């Protein structure tokens, strides 16, 4: 997954970055901006178990990456 170099703010002032999988909403604590819990691969379950990682399924609404 890649992200563009610029961020934008969503309603509520939380930073949003656009990735190849979809937009991701992070946290701005006044000092740094962070995005936590962003999936970098599909979950390795079922047919994906013991295989090389696959890209996560794309999304269109901002994913909350605040955990």
C-alpha cells in the first residue's frame, strides 16, 4: 500500500491520507499525526493461510486508523 505525500483534514480536524486501498483517517495530537491499525495485507485465514500476503480489499469510505 502506498500513500500520497499530502494529507487533508476531515470533519473534526482528523488527518486523512489517500492510499491505493482507500482513504485512511488518523489522529492529530497536536505534535504528531499518526495512523494506527492500517491493514497492509488481507487476513491470512482459509485459503490465504501459509501463502504470500495479498493486498487488502479496497474501501471507499475513510478507514478509522485511531486504535
